[in-house]
C-alpha cells in the first residue's frame, strides 16, 4: 500500500467519522426536541365531582401548575370566549424570577367530565418562538362509581436550540414554562374534599345540605370589544 492509498483511506475514515458524528448529533437533537410525558393518579371521587376541580383552567393552574414554585400569577384576564369552552383564551399576569410575566393560554378541547386540553400560545419569555405542537391534556376515566383515573399528558416539539438546551440542563423549569400540571396536589385536594363530604353527610338529626366546590380565583373580564 502506497502513501497515497494510506492518505486516501485516512480521508475516508475521517469523512465517515464526521458523517457518523453529524448523524448522532441530529438524532440526539431530534430525541431531545420531542417532549411527550404522561402520568396518572386515582382519586376517590366520581368523574362528575372530579371534573369540578378541573373545569376552570385558571383555578387548576393556580393550585396545581408546576410553575407556581417559580412564578407568581396575580391575575387572570379573559381575552376571548366564555371562560370554560373551547376557543377560550386566558392571559395570566404576574412575575417570573422578579420580572413581569404574562402568558396566553388557549383552551383547545373541552369534553365535560372527560377531558380538558390547553395550549400555550404566547408568553413574555418567548417560549412560543421555539415551540411547535404544544398540547397539555387532562383526561378523566371512571374505573369505579367513586373512583376516577386522572391522566395528564404534555406533548411538544422543541425547535429552538435554547429550549432544547434547557430541556437537557433544566427540564423541570422548561416543563413549568410549558404549563405542566402536578397530579399529586390535585389528588390530595379531590380526596380531601371526598373525605369532607363524608364527614358532612347529613345524620338523622341533621338538616340536609350540599357540599359546594371551592370558588375559583377572581378574574378580570374584558370590555365587550376585547379580542
């Protein structure tokens, strides 16, 4: 084998290594750029009762959103829709890391007693600029008359290098920006309500009464012309 043949083989090896590295990096970015997580809990309440804790999105996110440890939402403003129907857009107003923060959240699907699905449209952090196909859905499935399975699923495609990098080094923070919900706290709230309902059930000497759901937080309704 001559010197020329050796140099040619070396060049081919270098090219092969470069191509393999590029393929590995592209595959890694594709995997890192696809977010699809799912988790479930069982709550001791019928679906109709569990739905009362889910149907009003600002209340759900204020109490159980993963972002509540990172930011403070002071107000929810209704920008479009009736508040709980598909097509409704809510704007959250508050602070994140000491800076002013806002986020527009659209309710994508509503199937009362079965599913609530939302999507982040825009936020002051610019998350939406590197985001595609974002969808968060909370579904309810009756597994017994007084037991409901709650399943939260968060899906998104991360197109921007900043979001992909954040997923690699600070995934919980990124998921909070993507409106991730905590099911443990939701389970505690629903189960505690079920126990309270049992404790408050009328005894023979009691007067009958109804257990009411905790009212949602105050929200600001826009003028009729607000889009």
